[in-house]
């Protein structure tokens, strides 16, 4: 009996030529590879890290895709007209009508392709769009959550996938239904024993399994260290240097290697405020550098997929200090977020992307960041009900983790964390009466459906509000974080990389966080990051399938 073809091919075993080389094994790279391979194109996927999946495998895996064909299975409805109206409002004039129509139709086509041709198993979420007040918004179904995936369908895949970060082995649908509570430990242990993956790991695993089954050649520990164009199209192509030791030629190349959020040099130069990344640490801007070296233009480089992040618990990922999203903790009743002046500065239940924008505000009198540092301040009732950064809820102050500041008074807590004591006391005194009534006159927290989605439904009359009254009080710092950078190589609607004159570089494509987001710093709903990545990757793969001469 012939042994199965190995999942991974060593660099030394690569052929000299493929029709298409894809740089990066996240959802963008694998989608482009699968679409092209489905049309008969020979494909090589190169992954810089020793594990597959990139930031996709480290994240939540949700895709925002309006009017997708899966919505009906949960009785959600949508139309292209409503979807276009919502994207138009979300992007506030930054997208043309052609671009809006392209996203609405192409995202739905991409979902259909993945559903029909791969192991990807998406299901619509009961999650409202982030701005239900905008035209065309829907109460759910545009966000797609991946069901659990068993990587044992391909020998070696479980070991080859990038491991999860802090995210537990639950689906996003299951997470949403917890409303801040801890997941069932028996469910988690059972899934761990079976080595199944959820969220982004499930999506990355399903894509990798599908690519291997389709005949895509996959290499890990195989960074693209050089890119050079030769000849003229259609006879010319690209030479990719792999790991500094082997040259591979191809008619087309897709750069899908992630953003630059882990490069201090690039973030310090291109971003407008400091960030704490919680993505794959291999994202150091390789794709941006490769593209720039061959004449590619770039744009939107100040944009990030932002999120408030907690790091105090000392989490690491791939041996690097990392953190975890703190938006759920900020949404739940019994806490507020304040700056160094002790003042609230945002609706804490705001979607995480828009929340993160407020970190960039500047204090006119000092030119310092007005909201960096920021702190989540909670009372004893809060910590007795909700986990914080994965630490279980506790009623005894002796069980508090050492990374949470604690004091018997608000003034004492403020002194510990370097916040103005009078400011914090005044803020809580102003906040509490309204919170008791379920009202937030200052920021309207909990007044919208999208705010209430992640709140605690047992807290009435507002699932996002409760006064801070029970000592001792606790605090943990919130940082401006990033799921990834959202600017990079400039590409057209076919994913073709453009030069500084706006002309396509023949045979060169880009998708995912190494390219500029299709939404131009807008965030229409949960899953916009993967929505942007998969949609452009699908368009690129489709264009390659129609142009590469095999």
C-alpha cells in the first residue's frame, strides 16, 4: 500500500517551477491557493513559521459576509441592496459604488466557493452588525462562525497547525452565549483530548486540509526571502527565493504573509500610536518589504484591526509577550474604563475596533496621548461574577491574581495605578446613579442592540451597567492592541498589486493583512478582518485561474 503523501514538503524537495506561489498559509493565502488549484493551476504555499495558519489560526475565525447563502439556515434574511447601503454607511464615502458592489457580491461568492469545494464549515452567528442604526443593518447572519474541526482527517495536520492563543476550545457562537461567564471545563477537556480545533484554528485547519487534498504543495519553515521579476508577460514570471537557499519560479505570486504589527521598525514609522499585537509573532512585514522591493505601492498603513488588550496576566505566545482581547471585560456591568485623569473616555461596550481608535486621541495641552494608559476599574461584585483575562471569578480577595491592583477605596486604588484619585472618585460618583437606573448619560452604554450583545442578560434593566459600590476595588491596565495591521500593498479589485502609477505589476497579487484593507479603516461588523482577506484572496485566485497559462 502506498503511504499517504506527506502534508508538508521540505524546502529541499520543492520543484523548480509552479504556476502559482503563495506566500503565507493563513486564510488569505489558502483561499487564493484553493481557488486557483480548483481551476487546475499548480500551487505551492510557503509558510515562514514552523506551523501553518498564521494569524487566522491565532484568532476568532469569523468572516463578515453580507447576503451569504448560509444566512437562511438560521432564518436570517438579507439583500444586496441592504448590504450595499450598510457598507456605504460604514465606510462613509471612502469606497466607490463599484467597490461596494464588488465586496457584497464577491464575499458571497467566496462563501459559496468555500462551502461547495472545501472542508470549511461556516455557520451564521446571532450577532448584530456593529451599527444597527445605519441603513441596511441586520440583527445577525452576516458574521460566520466556523464549527469545530477535527484535524485528524489529514495525518500530521494537528501537529502542523499553529497552536491556539488564549482562546478556549469553544466556537464563537458558544462564546457569545456565555455572556462573560467561563466555559464548561468538561467541554474544553473533551475537545482537548480529541485535538479538535475551534474558531480560527478550525478555519485554518479546514483550509489546510482542503489544500492538501486538492494537491497543493505546502512547505513550512520556508520563508520567502527574495522576490524578483524576470521576462515580460505572458512568457515571464517571478523568481521566489525560499529560505535563502532555493529558487522557485512561477507565472504568478500571491503575497499573503500577514501584517507588520510585530516589527518595531515598521510600526514606529507607519503607525500613529503604540500597539500591543496579539497575532502571530511571525508577522514582521515580510510581504510589504518584498512588494516594495519590486516597485509595489502601498497605502492605508496607519490602519490597524484594533482592539483593547489586557497584558497584565503575563501571557506569552511563541515565546513573545502577548495579551488577550479585553472588550468583553469592558462591556460587562460593574466596571468602567478610565484614563490617567480618572475620567471615562468611551462607551465601554462599543465594538472593539472603534473603541481602539479612541486611544489615539491627543491631549491638546500636553501633546501626550489622552487615553494611554487606560485602566479597567471594577468592584468586588464584578470579580465575583466574571472572569478577567481568563482568571476565574472569585469572592475572596485573597484569591485575586497578583497582577490585579486592589484597594479598599477608589482613592487608594487610583494611587496604586497612577490615576488621579479625585478624578476617579468623581467619575464613579457621577456614573453610579445612572448605572443603578440602567442609564449612561455620558456615553449611552448599553443603549443599542450591539452594545447589549456581549452584556450580561441577567443584569436588569441594562445588561452592560451596574454601579461600582462594593469594596475592595480592582484595576487592570488596557492597552491599544491589534489583531493585525490593516494597511499595506495597494491592490485592485482582482487582487493585483499596483505600482506607484496605479498600474498592475504583471502576475503579482496580494491579499490579507499584508495588503490594504478593502474597508479603508472601517469595521462594519465582527469578522471584517477575515472578510477583507478571504474576499480579496478569492478574487485574486479567480483572476489567476483565468490568466495563468498552464
